C-alpha cells in the first residue's frame, strides 16, 4: 500500500501560502555546493513481510544477556526482572500516559508515582523523594547544583572513585555556571578521609560528592566523610546502588543531605543503555530546592483521598529566574517498574538479592585472585563488583571471551587508556556457580 502524505495540489497551496513558487525556490538561500542535486539513492520499497524479515535478521546480530553470560557492570547490571513487571508496563494507561496535569483524570498515574516516592524514601532513609530523574548521572549532577544553590558556594569536591561518566556530566552541568569541580586522586580506590580533610579545609566547598559503593565496587568511609563535609559547611551528596541499600546503612542514616542513584537495577532491563531511572531524595529542609516534580496526597472537598502534583519548582510552572532546574519531566514508566519490583520482592526479597550479589561476587573474586597472573587491585570491602589486574590486556580478554559467549567485564582502558591491564567485573544474583567456574577456567586458559 502506498503512503502519500500530501497531494501535488496541497503542496502547491502550501508553497503559495508562504510566498514561493517551488521547492527549489524555498531552499534557494542554501548555497548550491551544499545541496544534493540528484535523487536519493534508496533501494526499492519492501513489503511488510520483507521488512519484518530484514529487521529480524539485523536484530539477530545483537549479542544480548539472554544469550551470553554477563559479568558487565560499571553502572548497568544484569539483574533478574520478574515477568509481571513487563505485563503491567504494557498496559495502555501506563504505556501511553503523559504528564498528569489533570489530577481528576490521572489518579492512577499519580498514585503510582506517590508509591514510588514513598519506597525511595524507605530505601534511602531520606525525608522526601521526587517523582524521578532521567538517570543516575543527571540525578547526581542535579544534586550538585542543588547543594551549590543552597550553600552559595561555587566549589564542589569529588573523588576519582566516582563513575567517570557521572563525573563528565557533573563537569558539563557546572561548566556554564562557573562552578569549580575539584577531583581528588584515589590511589587506594576510594576517598581518603585525610586527603578530603586537607582539601575541604583549604577552601569553601558547597558539596562533597561520594559514590557508595563506588565505581570500583568499594565501600567508601561515608560516616567519616559526612562529618567532615558538615564540619566544613558543605552538603554531602551521594550516589548509591539501590540494591546495596538492602544491606548497607542507608544515606539518611549517615547524614547525607541529598541521596541519588541509578534505578536500573530495580526491575529495569539493560536495553542497550536505556531508558533508565534516576532517583533523588533529600532532607525535608531542602525540599523547596528539589528539581523535577513532587506528588502529594490530599483530600478533595468531600474528604476523599486524592493525589496531586505539588512543589513543581521548574520554569514550566514558575518564573524562570526562580526555577531550581530545567528538568521538564520524569521517568514515570521506569519509576513504575521500580515500584513494582520493590513491591514484588519486599524488604526480605530485596535483602536476599543483595546477599546473593555480595556472596557470589566474593566467591568469584576469591577464585580469580588465586589464578596465576591475576590479582585484585584494591583491598577493603566491596559489593557486586571488583577490579582485577590481568596478565594480558583486558580488552584482549574481553574479545576472546566473546567467542565463548561470555561478557567478561569492562576494561578500564575504556576510561583511562593507561590502565590497560585492569578489568572491572560485576556479579549479580543471576550468575550460577557453573557460570562463574566456567569463567574462571576461561581466564586461566587466556592467561
């Protein structure tokens, strides 16, 4: 069936309405050397059956975690996603919903976001959570801007143990606003309280940014860092793995002012990098500086419970100069996935997932550390991922492992070219002993 968007007569009417006689005349201001003076070189049209076959053949070239054993990490993880989550997300009232401006026709969407906010507060130990952010990186960068605005100090202190992509996003957010970002080296893989104490005492910093567990999987000394930040008049801004919060002390318990993180582990598939979910929670005193939107519960004129949007501190709703952020929406569908995941597992189930990640990670790390030529680069407690020194370039190991249908991990040379013999390995609850043992044997052979 042919698809003709408009007739020749309609095209002439449109050109006449804008005062030109032809398409060529419309684009006459573009120099001829930049214009394609021939027809597009397109293949013949295909039928629906032929298009379906072509797209399936192209999709089959992708290697996914359904077909390979996955030890990839570095911010996106191969966790199990219960089937019921996809079934609920595919319901049209969620899948096609847009911003719930009209509360009277959006109660279901508003309630699901309210439940999400409640669960994020329970998970992080914070007072208030917003309706979600784009991803973990933008959530952390927004937290930095929020801390700077609150303290009035245009300096931020971060560690090299922060995810390199998150650090780049922070630089991007801060550059245009003249905010200085000081990066502390982390030779031991995590922030040194001694070095933090020296730096934070030298100048007035608005925020100390800590990822916990950090990019290398190590646990940071967050309680000590929190005391240092507050003693210096700075806010503590954290980025947390939500699965880890089922075992570790939540950020609200060690004094974090702003807690953020990547919500992808909460029932959201890898999906080649997105869409993902950024969670964002704060102390009550900071709620009016919080970016994005907040859903609240109230009662109507007849005393019936209802849900509404409230505290919308962005330029769509208030004067631009008073807006706290230009974040214009939230990841409602992904937030619903996280809400469903947390509901299905409950506190005990989430803790079990975290315990399995912890135990399996240490099992694999211990086995790899015993292999000739391999060693763990950092000491200290770690969760879900760890860094290994390899006897051959890590990238070569990764490519060779693909032949055995294994995603071996993330070569650190991807972020630091000089660190070519270092491999970041992640282990989730999905990995079996058989898979891990097979991986160890492969590493032994490749050495």
